[in-house]
């Protein structure tokens, strides 16, 4: 005799409700995903998968297969074993298929959430797992605790907790005087700080401890993803200048682009080295710099007197 729980489950997971309920749940999942309600979307997708599996486990077809298996009592053992195996096949294979379909829906929701995150103009940089360039351009090979910054063809190393690449002798609008740095906190976590202005003093990009904010009004093609992945920011300002930042791993930063600090004065990190201007001229190129004893930064800018 079926118990009350079994009767309730058979009533709940009935084929009369299956198409209606599963269709609504899947539609709700995808609709919620397109509206950026990803937690609700995942919940609906999982609920649809569970309901579909429940409908199969309590279906009339499977009940018939179970009945065929139940009545095989006085038969040779090998016959019963084959029948049980056949029943398990009918029982489990559709469950696996339904679970796979549910997984595909969840993957689609995840894909939408990643695309939405990459389109966002604010968020958090996540360290990648990139290898260091080979051959490494420095005679000093960094250990696991060394901070490394790759700017153009210049490599910066430091074993202290703050590697300031560009600093200014006055406070900037963000109440700091650092344009580019990489720091290690007391918990060992390494964070990136960038303050990027255009030649009119407008903020293009600000990164504070890996949390970034991009000024939509000061970049070209603001509708395209500013990040090809979670570890990279790649934007082009309204003057056509490129700015690319990648957190290669938990200790290594790659930076290319131009940072303005006073009016049209700038520091430019590009393939040929580090340039300042105007007028544009090279100050450091094809060099490995150890900044263990540096407090002001590799480049410490002052306002012209």
C-alpha cells in the first residue's frame, strides 16, 4: 500500500502539471537572467530540473516498469538480475538526461552573468594565473612574495609591501598622490591602485584595492565590454589613447597606457619604455628596476615651478 507521502508526491509530480510548471520555471529563469536577477534565475532552473526528475520518477511508465520488476519473484536469479538492471536503466538514464538539460540552462545563465559583469563599468579585478614572460627580462627572478609590475619593456620588482610606480608631490582629487601602485596588505592580499586622468583633468578610470570604476562619458564605445575577462581592463579614451591593465596573477601587474597628472603633462607606458611629456621623450627603457629601498616611487613627478 502506498503511504501518504507517496500519494502526495504522485499527485504533485503528475504529468498533467509537468509541461505547464516546467515551462513556466524555465521561462522565468531565462527572463530573470536577462534582467540580471541571476540568483532567482538559478533557483528557477534548479526547481525546473527537480520537478522534471520528480515527474519522471512518479510517472505511470516508470510505475509500470517497477511493477514488471516486482512480480518477478519465482524466477531464476539471473533473470531477475537482468530485469532489475533494465529497470534501473529506465529509472536513471532519463534522470541523467534531465539533469544535463538543467545543467545546460544553468550554464546559459552563468554565461549571461559573466557577459553582464564584463559589460559593467564597475567591479573587481580578479587575479589570473598567467606565467611570467620567458625569458624573464630581469637577472633577479621573483620569488613567491615579490611584487612585479611590467610596464612597456621595463620590469619592476619589489619585496616590500608597496610598489609605487608613479607618484605626484601633491594630493590629487582622490585625496591621494599615487597614480599607479601595487600593494600587499597585512593579510597577504595584493591589490592594485590606479588613478587615470585625461588631459583635461577628468577621471577616466579609478581602481582602489582592485575595485574599479570607469567613467562612461570619457571613453569611446562605452557599450562594448571594457573587460575581455575578469582580470583585464582595456579601454580607449576619447582622444584615442589606449589603457590596458591586467592582473596577471596575485603578485604581478601588467600596465600599458598614458597617465596625466597636471594639465597635459603625462607619463606614458608603452612598448618602447616609459616616456614623459610634453615634449615626448624616453626616460626609462629596456630595464629591470629593484624598488626595495624606494619610498617615493619609480617616477616621482613635481609641478613645474
